C-alpha cells in the first residue's frame, strides 16, 4: 500500500516549536518565552484607579508660581511691573513753582488788602505758607528750594502791598487801576515808603517764616 502524500508547504509552528499546553507563544526548550500581550499598545499600563496616569499639577493662574526664591522674573528683570518712584527733588522746577505761586498769591493778597484798605497778618502768613508748600511739594526739601520760597514770599507780600496801595490811590483819584500801575508806579512805591512802619516789615518777615514752615510741612 502506498503512504498518504503530505500536503506541500505545511505551516510551521511559531518560533520553531510546538505549542505547549495550548499556548502558541511558548518557545522551544531553553529559550525564554515572549511576554504575553497585555492589551495596552504602549506597553505600560496606567496605575490602578487613574486612567490618565500621573498628571502635571493644575495651573494656579500665577505664571511665576513655579519660581524658586531668589530667581529673577522673566526677561531678566526684577519684580514684575514694579511701580516707578515719583519724580521729586527737582530743584529748578521747585524754584519755578515758588516764583509762580508767589506772583499769584501776592496779587490775591493785594486785592484783599486794597478791598478792605488794610493789611491782614493772617493773609501774609497764608501767602508764605502757600509758596513754601507748593515749591517743596515739587522740588523736595532741598535747601535751595526752601531758601527761594522764603525770598519769593517776601516779594509776594511786598507785591501785595503795592497792589493794595494802587487800589486805594485809584479809588481816591477816580482813575483806572491799570493807569495807576502803568503811569504812576513811582508814586505807588513812594507812597509805600512813606506808609511803611513796623507792621509792614513784620508782615514781610511773617511771609518768609511761613514759607519755611510750609516747605517743611510738604517735605
């Protein structure tokens, strides 16, 4: 009798061995068996109970929260958005402010004195305080600013006295105030010299003292 003919190209067992106990992945004796598939195409399963594995910390809304103490802010700067200090101690600007305040305060003082036809000590003090406070608020506590405020305060009180005398003379002569100032200013200064007394110079001194006090108050 003839033997049955084997079919050609008989399939080979995987990895060159026979299945062991129904496991087609078992290797030949002496060879390590390959690892069984786990169902995870990435090879490493996430920890139990957490399908996403280890997650990065949630953002806190502060872009600088991860910086360590002593580290500088991004872009090479210090603390982010640090406010700039206010501009002060400008001597020239402080002197100019003192001059402008002295002119305005002196005219107001003269209008008050001319309206009531007398000088008021409190008004002279107010003139000096205003000049000193305004100048030191801008220029700082520089001695040059304080000295300029004191000098300009004396000039402001003197200007106020001249304005007051001009208003009185204009009322007596029944002429415009502008004509007294423009055409008869020499007569105004002469009248001031004749009328000046102790109180007149005291008001000048009060203006300077008040300017120093106002500068210290602002500083």
